DNA sequence: CTTGCTTACGAGACTCGTAATAATT
DNA sequence: AATTATTACGAGTCTCGTAAGCAAG
């Protein structure tokens, strides 16, 4: 039994039980993968994969069971390498952050700038996706850190800590009737076509929840991932926008007017997720702390250790 | 990086930083161990060991840090092999139980008998030691299960579940004055020389605690690991014995008389300990359940998963 | 008939043991 | 002087890639 064999098995499963793809992904030959897996199976004493003739069809029951252990072995081995790097080259390496458009565009630039200044030799990548994808990337190890407002807290394999809290705001063109009305209500808002985020994005769930709780029908004429897209269509007069408050910039968005709506929708918590059982480089902790100063290294490490506890602030 | 290198490092640390001993323990050559460790260090990018010329003096700081991870990798690798065996040969293998004399002699025979009947092909070993040794054996993996009344719950690396509760009893020769007195008191007991268990054995701590709480001075003329030894000397008239109640057998111990003392000393809880992060064979769960029917496989697995919780019954 | 797994085989790398060397106690 | 780690070297094994074969969809 060796690491290579375990990697081959894991990759084969990840690639949908396709040896050829697994071999390509690992930059090696297909026969090599086949042989090593068979040797591992021989050593373990049972087959991991169900084969129909020369096709791999599925995982055997024992295969499913050992797969989890295989993943833990490889995870710990990766932790070891990462810890080693953290000692030998403290300030170099790479950091991959998976996040949504809104975070990447409005809350991360400050953090990224500061991080790059402090760790010029760390290669930083931002991966963008919808919240479930962000969760997936954090879970699979493609990303070291996931940042999003939705989905993250639902994965048991992730530790999702609260980063910061924010509210939505309503944006309208200048001279819009809503600007003259008094305090904004859901009913008043619902009289106009709405432009806001896609389902499962940037607190959209809280928006829907508020309307349906009051039984108010809304007409979402357009939904987008992207605050900038929403603002553009609001400027064109297609409707009233509901966006994250931090996505409104009074100077830049001079063609729009903003209305407070923090009393209408529940506030949103953007969370930082890391994989349970994973190991973070020193600078990864720093990145998180720059993003949310309350999330100190100590707190995160404690949260990773005592798995069960809740860390709401 | 391979498993062998990690094993070499772990063994070297376990053997007190002595390569020669590590090599012997692993049935391989000393130069091989030396070379592999140096290669691992080269790959990791830092030294694990501090060397003074040609002697290994200590662990480096990074070395200490990665040692923990190395142990986890190897633990998971071992779990993998064990899980594999559990699938390929469900009813064969070995089970090592570390325990104290009292348990081995008075509470385990029934369990061992039943276990052997149900799993004739499992090689069962009983290792005997004092409670700290039992804990150590469970922790190091020498034993799969540790059973003792003391020490086990103090190791954070162990999960120590309550197995059963028992009381001490007082044994005296026939016609001893204590038999005529009324209800037994600590003061009455302390008038006679006492023969009981060694420190840190079979609830001795509860005995000492009871006397010192009432400020009663006791004269323990003889202490032993072994209930049979205690009974022998009581028969010889050397003093009054305090032993575990289950160690008294009315038929066999016809030369002795027993006195209840459950009101004098706190009752004792014998615990079953397994290593956190370890994996138990199916029959190991069965062994534990035969010993303490309340400790079902499900309960143990849940307790191993939710690390923080308390599982007092 | 294309895709995809397995078998066969050979080159190169790696592991491990023995013997010799060197440094520490 | 004895113990203990490192270096040198060679035999044997293992890994991996190419090429060929063969089963399934």
C-alpha cells in the first residue's frame, strides 16, 4: 500500500469511475493506474470497484467504506506537506479563495490588496462560483478558503464561521416615485418590477422569505449574479434594484439613488468556510483575519478542534 | 514521501531517538532507517531531528509539529488496513485487551469465554498492567481496548466509557471481632491493620479518599495488585482486607467472611477505553458489548465522532 | 467501431542490506 | 573502547511508460 495507489483510487472516484480521466488528471498512464489499483485491491483482500467485464461500473460496499478512510489518509498526508512548507518557506506558496461575485467585487479588494502587500510571494487565486460551487471547492480542496453568504453552513464537512453582516439596499433611478414616498414598505416595493440577485445568491433567500412571509407577490423581472448588472438595468429603467448595501457607491453610482431597506429584510451573514480536518498555511489564517478581524487564528483553530460547538458572534 | 519513512520517524521517536533501536524494532537495517529519514527531511525542507555530530539529540520545533501529523497519517493508514481486514475476513484477526489483574481475574473470564465461543478464529490476548500502563497500551495501539478502574479517563487521547460500577467489600478471617460489631464504620476498620490494593489500582484512590476525608489514620500493612494475594494474607491473619466485591466468592473463599462496606467508600466505575481516531474491528465492538451491554456499537461510534460530549450513564 | 480496461514487457528508479567510515560518550 | 549515525555500493524489487489485446456500449 502506498500513497500513489490511494491517490489513484480517489481520483478515479472523483472522475466518475473513469480510469482514463483519472490517469490524465494525475499526469500518468492509464495502465499504470489500472495496475496499481488492482494491486491495492489484492492487498486489501477485496475489490473496491465493481467491474462489468472491462468497465468500472460502481463502488463495492467495502469500497465505499474504505474510500472515506483513503480520503482521510490523503488529507493528512497533504496536511503534512503543507505544514512542512509552512516551516521551510513561511511566506511563499499559494492561496486559493473561492467566492461569489459580490464578495470578490465589493468586500475582498481591500483584503486582497493588503494581503498582497504583506505576502508578495504568495500566489493568490480567486475562484468565482455560486455558493454551492464555493462550498464544493472548499470541500474538495480546490480552494483553501470559501467565502459566501449562502450554502456554506449546510455542509457538515465545512467549518463556516461568520465573517460580517450586511443589509440589502434598494436602488432606483433619480426621480423615482419611491423616493418621494415615506418609509419604504414591502408592499410599496412590490408595486414595481424588481431586479435582484439570482436564486441562492447574496441573500436572495432572505428577500424571497420577507415577501412570502407577508404574502406579497413580487415580480422579479430580471435576476443576476452580479450587482453591476443589476445596477445597469436599474439605470435603464427596467425596474427597482435590490442589492447588497456594500455594492452601492455614492460617487460612482451617481446615476442611481439608494433607499435604506434594512427594516424590510433580514440581515445577511457572509461566512468564511474552511475544510474540517484540513490544515491552513499561516498566511491563510492572516487572510481570514484581514477579512474578518474577529476570526483570529486561535479562534479558528479552536473551532476546528471542537467540532460540535457553535461559534456565532 | 512514503509510509515507510513516516514509520521510521515515528519509531525513532518512540524508541527515544535511537535509530538502532528503531531499526531493530522494525526489523530492518540501521543505515536504511537513517537514509530514509534524511530523505524525508530533504523532501520536507527542514530537519526533523537535532543532530549533534552523529548523535540524534532531540526533535526540532518543526519536527515536533509534523510528528503529530505523521502519527495521524499512520493511524489512518492502519485504520484502512483494519477496515480492509474487517471486510475480507470478518471473523479472523486478533484482539488485544489491556487490563488490570482484578478485571482479568474476576470480570473478564465470562466475557472471554463467550467471545472465544463466538469468534474462535480471533486471536485474543490479554495484557496486564497497572492502570497508567493500560492507558498507555491503549493509546500507543499495542492494545485495542483498555479496561481499568483508574487512570483511563484522564487521557485526552482516549475515549473512556463507563462499563460497570462496583463496590468494595471487607474480608476478615472467621471469628474476627469486626463480625460481631454492628454496622461497619471507618473508625472501626482503622483499628486493624489493612491489606488492600496498591496505589492507583482497583479503586484504591476511593479508599484513601474516604479515610482522609474523615481524618482517620489507617495502617496499610500490605498492598498488592492482586485480590488473591490480599485474601491469602488475610487468611494468614495479617490484617483486614479491602477488596473488590466481585473478587469474593463465598464458595471458594470459605475460609473468609465478608462484610459490606458500600456505605463507607465511593463506588467505583470500571471503564472501557479505546483510542480516539482509531478504528475497531467488528468483533472488538462485540467484545465491549459483552463486557458492558450498554456500550453498543452505535453508542461507541457516536461517542468517537462527537469528541466533546460526555457519555455518563 | 470507439471507448476504455487489462496484460505484457522492458527501462529506470528506488529500496534495502552489508560493509566500511566517522563521530560522540 | 563502545556505541551510534552516516556514507558507499550493489542486488533485487518496484514503478511506470509504451505497445498490444480485448471487452463493452
